C-alpha cells in the first residue's frame, strides 16, 4: 500500500484585494513544511494542483514549487496534477519537466490535462472546444522531445519547431511517467492504451473506484502493457475524527468541500447529505483502516490524501494510527 | 563593491549523442554546489543564462534551477540573464517569476531580453524581425500583471487575456527588478528611461564599461530616477593566475572563449591577440585588485564574475585574496 498527498499551497491576500498588500507566503511556507514532514513520515508522493486567475491564491507555477521541494526532500516523488497543456508552449513544458526530473534525481510524475475550468479558458482566451486538439498536439510534441534520437521538427496546427533538441534529457527513461485524470470507462481505457498512469477523483465511491482501477488494469493486460497498482493514484479526502462531535463537524466540512468544487457541478449539499458517502477517509483510525482494506482488497493500492486543512497533526496521526496497519516494517521501526 | 556570478549549469551528454544515454546531472550538481559556496563566501548574486536547443546542455529552464537554488541558499540574489520573452507566454512568465520571488523571500532579479541567437529563432520558428515587437508586448503584459489593481485584460498583437489576475503577487514591490542587457548608447539610455537595471557584457574594455555606466547614470539623473551603483552589473571573466605559465594558459583560454562566443561575431583569435585586452579579470590577485580599483574609481561597483571553469577553488582564492581588499569587514571576520 502506498500513500501520497494531493493538493497545493495557497497565498492569502491582504485585506483590500490584489495590488493593495502583497502576497502572504505563509501558505507556501506551511505547505513546504507539510511536504517535508510527509516525507519524514514515509509518504511516497505529492501531487500539486495548478490553477490560474482564481483570485484565491492557488499555485500557478507548480513545477517551480516542485523544484523548490526537490531541494527540501530526497525520496518523495513530485507530481503535477495537472499541468494544463493548452496554456503552455509544449517544448517549454518538456524542458521544465526534464529539468525538474534532473534536479529531483528522477522523482517527477508529470500529470497533464486539457483543462476544465471555464474561467481559465476565458482568461487565456482559448475556446474550450479547442482543448482536446491542443492537448493532443502538445502531448505529441512532448513525446517527440523525449523520444527523438537527435534533433526533430514539428509543424502542427498550433506549434512549429524546426530542427530542435530539448535539453536537458530527463533522468527517468524513456521519460517521466505521464499521468492523466480520467473517470469514464472510455477515457480510462484510452489512458491505459496511450501509456498514461491514472489519477482518480476524490468523489467516486469505494465501489466505483475499485471498478475504475479494474478497468484500467484490464485494458493494460489486454494490450500487453505491464501493470502495477502504483500506476493508479486514487485521491481520497482525509478527515480523521476521534469523537462523534468531530464526526459531525467532518460531515459539515465534507458538504462544504463538495459544494465548493463547483466545476464538478455539485449542488447545494447539507451535512446530512454526505453521511452515506463512503468516498472520503472520514472516521476514526479504525474505520479508515477498514475502508482502506476494502480498497486494497479491490486492487486500489495507491492512495493520495486530500486534507482540506493540510494539517501536519492530522498527517502524523494518520501515519501513526493508520499507515502502520499497512506497513508492518514501518510500525516496527517506530 | 558588490560581487556576483554570471553563468549556468551544463549537462554533459553520454557518448553517442541525444537519445542514446541520459543527461548527466553532475554539471547541475556542481553548479549548485558552486552557488552555495559563493553565498558562503559573501557573493551577492548569481545570474543564470538560459538557452534552448544548443545541443550543449545549457540551462533551458532557468527559473526552475533558481527555485531549487532558492531552497539551498538564504541571502544570495537569484537572477535570470536572460529570459528571452519571445519564447514565452508572458503571463506564465509573470506567474513563474512571482512564484520564484515568493519562494526566495524576495531575491529575484528578472533579466529579460528579446533574443539574439539565430538558431533559437529558427528552432521556435519565430522570425527575428518580430523580436522587438514581441518583447515589447510581453513586457507590457508582465508590467500590467504586476501593477494592475485587481483584474485586467490585454488584447495585443500576439497575446489575449480577459479579466485575469496573476497570482501569486511577488514579494518585492512594485515588482522584482527588471534587468536588460544593453551596449549601445541609445539602448543604455532607453534601459534607464524605461526602468530597467543594466547588464553589461564581458567584452567591453574597462574604459568602455566605465563610459556605459556613466551613460546609464546620467540618463537616470536626467529623468529623476534614483540611481545606485548596484543597478548596473558588469560581467567580467575571472582568470586568476599565480605564475607566468598560468598567465599564458589564461590567454589561450581567453582567445578560445572569445572564439566560441560566435553570436558576437568574433573571428579567429590567437592567444597573442588578447594580451592587451583589459576586459577580463586576468592576472594575479594584485593585478586584479588594481583593475577592480580602476572600475570602482569609474563608478563600476557591481561585478558579475564569469569563470569559464566554474571553479570553486578559483572562487575561494578570489574571495580570500581579492574581495577582502574591497570589504574590510569581511577581511576582519576571516
């Protein structure tokens, strides 16, 4: 069983809005300390979200924050979740990703996506209808950059390069794993066929998550692609509780979180609406262990924790009271 | 008197060329150790070059390497020299630069340029004749991103953004210093008028360098812009020698270096051709001190060292035997 983090740093603006005060870096500092502690506790990976123009201070330059984290850590894998390719020059993405792979000693997991937030398409003045074709061309360029023997050229619909070589070369060969978020059966099978690893959302129930992992595995086996459970990262909200009062508060937070993830088209949820939702790791350590055992039994063995509070204390409790149940060696060491 | 570094890391490819082996990260590791040692020795800044498609393993993602260096250092300023704006989406540059400024605690010096290498224009399929207009539009977008109170839009010739806010905000207000490389009187005066700091090349003689600093200072004073000597960084090759044999070897290296800087249209130079070239800090510590005193006497007080060998040993000797002559406090501490 592998455990990782999924999330990001956030600046908090001074009162008065942009331009009045300057960005508060505490969100970034706290997040860096959180990741360093995660490595110390034995977590295997961190996936950083990347967003633009939110006004909420979300991370926009995820690979730079990961480069900083590469210097602060030595073992934890560093992932993007995701670099939205239609916003980027794909050759620069290939250079930046390879540089990050080099700086981290081969620890990059490159999650890529075609974008889904309407406000970002509007901000970049790119029609959403072009997302898929822009994504496809960018991936084609990135793969060429990392697989061409010698110089190559590319003349596509959006991008043109002549006789170039992308440097540095990444450490991981043939290139860092590419990850894709997918949910529908077709898109999961396509991810398997096209050589991606898979990111699963934090909303799907345990049963649905097990089904999705099964679909991905079957498609890999069908086409002869070697499969390993670490190739699928299942995001799960982490909401540890130690009392019934904390459990009620956790339901309220869960309802809030689901209401805020507006892009996923959730409506107005009340705490009572989320009592039967088994997707989050919400409960006592014993209850969470039981949920994880169900997931593991169904082949879901790479869990990416989403803690709405990014709490170091929560993470320590999780490591001491939950992870140890799945890692006898670690338990013995502690 | 301030001293900094100017240069970059370099990977060395495995025999057989690209695609055969993987990039050797030792060049990057050595360079990182070099910068960390420079900070320890009291140097004030490092400016990183950025190049694409050279086949020589030069740094392509300079802001990522600087983000890594931000985590390894605490005081030294971190500069780009330069980000060639025509290759980049300017809003992403503003985000990346602000993130780097945040991560480094406000230590970014953002050098920008319009590009000069024919091979890079050809590789990106951008006509050199468009360089200036692309540069101007990109700078306009970056300045808007860092100075707009609230959201802004931009609809230019190359770039379109609608109702965006660039996050995070940089730590340095109103924004990190922008640096420009310039050499001709007109371009130096323009840099002064448009609010840039100035990077001077390593080829100009001492007299020419003093004249250029004087021009920049005069133009600042003419328009009422506060001037400080740290606003001009003069790059100088560092070639310390301790014997006449080492001096002859240094001339040979100098001739080689000048021959390699092909973009500057140098012809075939022999060691004898560079004996009277007073631009490099080539000589014994005493001779170099004398050159630096001439520069300082002419108002050139921010020296960026270019060591063709990026040698830690050279840097230590320079710090111990040259810098101490200009920094009595540091000498006392050692």
